[in-house]
């Protein structure tokens, strides 16, 4: 499985490295060889990509559920969460396509901890080589249990190292207007969700889906780490994620209908994903269950167009401040970025969504 959908990758002549104390990163090929995906991880990733694509095209009536920590800071806690989620995903597989958030890069409005990949020891050392290995190893381990992985792509070089382990990817609200990220997405081989901008506007996300569906040529890196000209074929599986904005939530039926109309006007499939967190919960994690209940009620009543739901969830509820170098003070399984709902609340929401899908099916007459 290649991490990128490319028409060609043309390596360039090797340049003389610039002087300085910066650590060198391994090449993508070297890291993938050092931390390979198991046969089960490859199968899980490939089949989940296929299933999500079918859901986004209206060919699979199951609901995609992307759930997990706002960001991963403790691999042990993430694996503990994955073990619980894997069991629940198996119980609801007839109604839901459950994917775990394994977010290792964090966009910051100003400054702050940038994620496990940038600072794996949570001490400000910025050991990116170790962070890349830790992130890939964690994703490979989770996917190797049969639970698919989702992440947000922030730095355009990172997918070369991680993308083959990712079943669903996201482009965030702060980068959805970025030409660099649209080009990047055009070469990725998994479905990509483009979030609406932080002000709540959907048009930029629709434009991003259209742009990413087209071929692009741009400077990047080859598998051996050398600078290269990357020519992509376009990603046909881009879609919009509604996450609310400065003007308030946008998960209601009117807002969803308006977004679907914009997709239709652009000639795109009329399916989208709703993020129950961020602007849709007014940044209050305790409101996420209210969002999910509203969506589940509408799905149970027969509403179409919502292909998936995102939930920010961890083992413990809320969030905590991170003091660099003092991991001994951290509460196990509690977020150090956005506040999350706890595991019992997560399990209840997933069961509610599964029941809603079953109820909607019962409303559809069977063909004799």
C-alpha cells in the first residue's frame, strides 16, 4: 500500500546540506521499513477506506464514527482507549464504521504544545525524529489490532511517514483554505474531511474538496527523502466536515441542508460529516452528547446526508494543563488540549448512534 496517490515522483539532484545543529530526519522509506505495518493493519486500513468511501457515496448506510482524544499525549492511555473502542466497534459493526482519532499534530492559534510528533517527551525538547517513530509505531499498533486510525494532517511532509497507516484523514479549519493542504490531499489515498473555517463558512471547505479532486504538481519529497516534483492524480473521496464556528453551531437540519445544497451545486456527493465538538458544542465537552442525541434522533426519523459524526473523547472527562517536564502530575487518560467526554459517555453515544441507524433501516421498505 503506497501512502500517496501519485502519477509520478521525480527525484532531484542531491543538494549540499545546510550547516547547522539541526537533527536529520530519517527518510520516509527508512521509517516505514523500521516500523512496518502488519498484514492485519494493512487489511484494516484498506477495508475501512473502502467502507468510508461507500458511506460517503451513499452506497453503505452505516454511519462513520470518528472518536478519540483531541490529541494523543500518552501512548499507554491511547492504547487503553483503543482496547475499549475496539470491543465496542465490533459490537456495532453492522450499524457503524468506527475509527479512532490518533491525532499527533496540533495546530495552535498562537503557541502551545504541538503534539506527540513534535514533543514526544512532553518536555519542550522538540525531538521530531523520535516523535515520528513514536507516532508511526502507535498508529501501526492500533491498526494492527483491527481498529482503524484517523488523524489530521498539518505539516505537509508528515503524511509521507504516516499516511499508509491512516484510514481517514482531516484538514483542519485553520488550513482548509491552504493551497498546500489542498495539493497534499489530492495525492493522499484515504478519504479526507475538510472542516469549515473557524468563522463557520462552508464555501471554503467545498472549494477544497473540488480542488483536491483534481491533479496537482508541486514540490515535495520522494520516498528516499530527496526533494522531488510530486504529480498527483486527485483524490475523489474528499468531503465536508461541519464543526460550527464563531457564529454558533451548524449541525442543525437547516444548516446541514444548506451545506448539502452547496455540495450539489459543486457537483459533489450530498454527504457530509458532523463534528460534535468545537463550535458545534460551543467548546463545551458536556454538550457533545446533546449534539449526538439531536443527530441520532434525526437519523432515526429517516434523515439522509449525514454520513458520519466526530467525537472528542478520552478515558477521563475534561482537560488538564500540561506543565512541560512534569508528566508525573498528569491525570491518566485526560486530555491536555481540548476537553473530552469520558469513556462511559462515549459508549452511550456510540450505542445511541447505532440504534438510530437500525431504526432508520426499519423505516425503509424491503424489496420483495
